[in-house]
C-alpha cells in the first residue's frame, strides 16, 4: 500500500485484451488517476491519443514522430 499518491503513472497497455465496456471503465479510472500527475501510457491502441497532451511514436526502440 502506498502512503502517498504517485507523482508518475505508467500503465502498460492497460486495455490490450478487453471488451469496450471494460475499456471505458479503465479509461475513466486513468483519467481520474492521471489528474495532476505525469502519465506515460504504453499502448498499441489509439484510445489514449484522444486525451493526451503529447504522443510519441516509438518504432523498434527508435523515437519517431512527436505529435
């Protein structure tokens, strides 16, 4: 159990193999948990890009386009 909220969240592909309803619940939890924190989301799906401030595409370990 953490005594203080983390300053940075790093969910790794949190919606990889779930249905749309569960994805919506996870998205809501991430938005709530990410408030006032730096959040780095690792994902193969495009849903986080809809609310991200910055998107970095990484291909085979090489940083690509920054949106």
